[in-house]
C-alpha cells in the first residue's frame, strides 16, 4: 500500500468543485461518493487502482491517497486531480 496526502486550491464554489471532480472521476472509469464535504473515490489506472478520500474546505480540496500502484508517483496523481479544476 502506498500513501500520499496533498491539498489543491480551487476557485469555484464548493458545490461546483464537487460536481466537476465527480464528473471527471466517473468519466475516467472511476467511482466517487461524496457525502457533505467528504468523499471516497477509486480510479482505474494501468497497473491497478488509485483509492483515496477527499475533503472540501475553504476553497481547498484535501486529498488522501490510501492505495495506488507503486509505479505511479503521488505527483502525477496530484497533477491529474488538479487538472480537473
């Protein structure tokens, strides 16, 4: 199990950011469930799955990756999620 944590700033309203993240993850063969300001997601990637959680707060998304293929660096995952916004 590999783990990493990072924060991503966003300029949208929180509900809009949640909608964007949800659409992008599902459009990229992933699943996400958001309840209030917290959620959990799984994204299929070459070599396995990336799983983690998100928390929306004060124009920042806190992301905690709980499992990922060892060959995929945390920085790549952060860049992809950031590109959604």
